C-alpha cells in the first residue's frame, strides 16, 4: 500500500511534535522497583503527588516490517536518592532491531547493556545522534537540571520487552550523581546475569 508522506514539527521546549498518532505518559509510581532506594522513591512520589516524569509523542504508520516509528520523548529532571530520573528501559522484542536517538534539549545518557551484561554509556545532548545497535538493552537517563528532549526512530515491528530488565533485577550498573554535577557508574548489587541459554536465544535473527 502506498503511504502518504508526513511532516512533524518538533517543539524542543515542550518536548512534543505535531502529526503524532499517539501519546503516553509515565508517572513516578509507574517506575517503582527500578530504584535502589525504594523508600526514597515512595516518599518523593507522595511528596510530589505522583508527577508525570516522562512523556512520549509518536507517529506509528503500522507495525509492518520495513516501516519506521518515530517520536519525541520528554523526560523531567530529578533524582531518587543519588540516582537520576530514568526511563523503564527495554530490549526490542525482536532483539535485532536497532534505534536512533537525536538529542534536542538537555543533558542525558543512553545506558546500554549487551545480553552478556556489558555496559556502554552514550552521552546525549542537542545535535548528538545516538545509535543503539541491534541486541542492546537501552534506557535513557536525565543527568541535567532541565528537561531532556530526544527524537527517536526504530523499525515498526521492533516491539518492546520490558521483562528482560525485571528478570535480571535491573541493569548491571546504576548511574548515580558524583555529588559534583557529574555522574558515576556503580555496580547494581542485586543484578542477576543472564544464562548462556538466555543469551543464545536472544542473539538470533528475527523474521
Ligand atoms: O519504552 P521506555 O523504556 O519506557 O522508554 C521510553 C522511550 O523508549 C521508546 O519506547 C522508544 O523505544 C520511546 O517511547 C521512548 O524514547
Ligand atoms: Fe527502544
């Protein structure tokens, strides 16, 4: 079927775009279990009245192979204890599907983890493009003090698997403040590495 071209105008300040077919929001309470300091998470959620911490506006042409979903993510700045506000994070359900992010505003990181548990960090700011290769688990983190706004694009049939992070009790590392305006990586004490069978099952080519 021949599709019509679409233009979306990005508003880097509000973190939205025109022409979107959908929008969703995540509140602080949706992220329970992700932070090391669960008490600090519960306290801040109550104190702030369970605010929206990130919102996504996207354009979805469908879910057929060969097409693209694109959109804008806006993430609020903040911290739970010494960890920065972050997205839930996922691997693509078809794990060999990649993704591109393009920074629009603010200061962020993409935390990537390979199925075998290696960590990579890519800094994201205005005008920087982050390529998330096939098979990497990915999560965005706002390490600045203003909104982080990023454009993303990924194959329409990728899907998201959120269970992979849950099954390993989080990602291998936590990103924490260094107390001096920067960030450091700290081992996640609760991390459970994936078995070689699980890794092998992920590392296939998907139809
Ligand atoms: O899907 P999560 O892990 O909650 O994170 C949201 C971000 O990832 C995406 O799902 C894109 O892969 C976007 O919606 C957004 O950039
Ligand atoms: Fe993704």
